[in-house]
C-alpha cells in the first residue's frame, strides 16, 4: 500500500503488522492510517492519523513490530471458546431440527476467510458423512482462491468429507460475450455462475430435482448494511427449496482472524496481498481501492477481463481507460452501447394490439409457450389455454423471424398473461441455454441436453420469475427512447437518454 514511505518493517508476509478494517489501519490498538480514493490504475492515498496536538500517532520512521500471535491467542482464548461453542451449538440445533425432513446439508464454500472458519466449525459440529462441501466456482475467482481451494479439497478428501466444485458450463469469456459484461444492475453472473451451477450440482448429488436442503453460509452482519439485516435462518430467499443458515452472522472480522490463528485454519493468500474481501475478479460491485489491489496482485487475469470490457464498449466518445476506471462499464443498464448489439426483439402497441417483432430467434417459441399452457392452431392464428382460459394471438413468419400480435385489452384484463406471454418471446429470442430456467424449475421439466426441450410442464410459472423473463434479454435489451410505446410509467424503467439529447 506504500506504508514503507513512512515506517520501517521487514518485507515478509508471515506475520501481520497492522490490522485493516475497511480502509482503516490499526497498530497496537490505535487507528494510525486511513486510505482514501484510488481506482484500478491509481493507488489510494495514505492519510496518517494525528492526535489533537497534530502529532502523528505513529511517527514517521517508526519501526513496526509484528503482532505477537501466540500472546494474542492466549489472551483471547476464553472469549473465543465461548463464541465457538455457542456457534457450534447453533449448527447442531439446525442439524437436529432438519435432519429427518431434508435431503442434504452442505457448506457453501467460497474460499474467503469466513467460509474457511465456517467449514472448520461445521466439521466440529456435525458427524462425518452428514454434510458435503460445495465450492461455487464462478471461473472468475482470484488465482489465490484456486490455490486455497485445492488445499481445502485435499484436506476434505483426507478427512473423507465429500467436496464438490459447481461451475457453469460457460467460461466467463463465453458468458461475458453472450450477455455483455455484468454491471451493478445487470448481475446475471450471480445466477449464471453462482446459484444455478450450485442448484444443478445439488440435484446431481441428491438425485432429486426438488431436493430440500440446508446451506451453511458464511455471511456476517458486519460486512455491509444489507447483510446487517440478515437472519440466522432464511427459507428459500436465495434459492427455492433451500434453507440458509448463517452460523457466524454476528462474528466480527477480529474474531474470524483470532479463530484462524488459534486453530491454524488455512486461509486465502489474497488477504496478505491487501485484499479486504475475496470474490470475483472485475466484479461490477467492486471498484476503488479493491480494484487497485486486484490489478496489482493479478495483472494478467485482470487485464483479460479489461480486454473484454474494452471490446464491449460501443460508446465511442468514452476512452477505454475512462470506461473501465470511472465505472462506465459497471453502470450499464441495458445493451444500448454494447459493440455490435443488434435489435432482435421489439415490443410496441398498434391499433389496440401488442406487437412483438422477433429476428433470428435462438430457440423455438412453441417450446417456451408450453410454460403457459396448451397451444391450439398451427398456421398463423393460435390460441393458448392459460389458467383455464383461451387467449388468441397470431404469429406471422417473416424473413429470419416473425411478428406476433395479441390484444392489448386481453393483456390488460390479465396482466400475468400479458407479462408471461411477452416473456415467452424474450426467452425464445435470446435463450443461450444458461440453464437458469432449468435450475428454477423444481419439476425438472426444462432440459438443454439436446437443444431446448420442455416436457411435462406444471405451468407454475417459476421460470418466468427470472428477471424480465431472460437474463440475456435483460442485459442486451435496447431501450426505445421515443415513440408510441412510452405510455406507462413502466416505460421509464428502460428509459435512457440518447447521446444526441445531451
Ligand atoms: S462478479 Fe460480482 S456480481 Fe458477478 S457473480 Fe461474481 S460476486 Fe456476483
Ligand atoms: S418452472 Fe414451472 S412453468 Fe416453467 S417449465 Fe417448470 S413447471 Fe413449467
Ligand atoms: S431463457 Fe432462461 S435459460 Fe435461457 S438464457 Fe434466458 S435465463 Fe438462461
């Protein structure tokens, strides 16, 4: 971080000198420095802390002494034991409560320090053979995370604890190309690279599409305002059919580190390089100091993602460096400025009808229509029986696509039909088989093994709960800035100013 401009210390990574919490650095109980600013290309600035007289709390030229780990461990042993026992009891209680009712228990392992501690606690709490470990491999993890995962996997194997890796069939290069880079509001990657592969892996492990299980998760309330509202137990909020238990919810990072040093738990080397959190390379939720540390620690990997971002930038007025450093890329809300993005799906109203124009669809609309109900007709004029009622529509073939028309008033009378009917064609146009819809269907009706196949649909509409019907549509949609479509307040959810208006 550049602290060597102020203080003296040996260059080693075995023992810590300072503790870092967010951007604040503590030495022997006192906050002695703060980091300000920084981005992927610029190092953050160091601000040294002074007392009320203006004297630096840690004078320049001071020689730093390492933390005395054995003494720290000894001094806090009793306190840690208490926290540890309380947490182990919580894990046991959840196991006892659900073990006869559910199909499996798993530790959601991410490679971060919290999940390393969590795994160690679950090993202490539960009998061998009663749980498995699933590493959610996004393909975008830090190289140090993969190195740690290899070690943890070997350790689990030695202890006969099943260890699985759940990864998407897409590499990040493939998915970023298909969807466009993720952004703060277009976080398709969380589903495509995280939750979907984990659900599919657990189905494979349990042999059930509708498995019910408990995931032990290492989230902590101290990590963010959002997480401070988390409960110990939540049912199906993240993944349907899955109870999440957050046993270390109230642990502080100091307690996590104390546990790691006390029990000599393996941890991720990314922390010794200055990362405060371990996650995906080039996460759109990151930025600032974190992105600088990432770039410095893993330049080759980060540059590969930056190259993809640069290629996707169709906004010629913005330099690539600015687009990456100032966050233009991760503020993207639609596909308007994605390089080469063509409008293949358009919705508008005309003479009392909703018109959908589709070009070069990737999948068959008749297959996706099965999610709404039985289809009647086979030549331009069709009806679908949706929730016991017939709805008429037409599909007229055109060059490399078709034009769909259905009554606006029918859609108004039944907004659920109006929404899901549109979504059928969004899915049809954009589906690249990311498998999210397959993962949300607990009946196992959707398969992509031999192209899209939907069999035995229960019309539960769960696959229509995917954002906007399809993540690819959501990420690549091109907003209509004007015209007859702009009639309701919802139009503004996709509304974006055009460059020439500015
Ligand atoms: S890049 Fe960020 S938003 Fe995407 S999966 Fe990783 S952590 Fe989630
Ligand atoms: S999620 Fe529901 S509507 Fe979709 S395919 Fe499965 S059963 Fe049918
Ligand atoms: S339709 Fe579903 S499975 Fe297909 S790409 Fe979209 S979100 Fe993924």
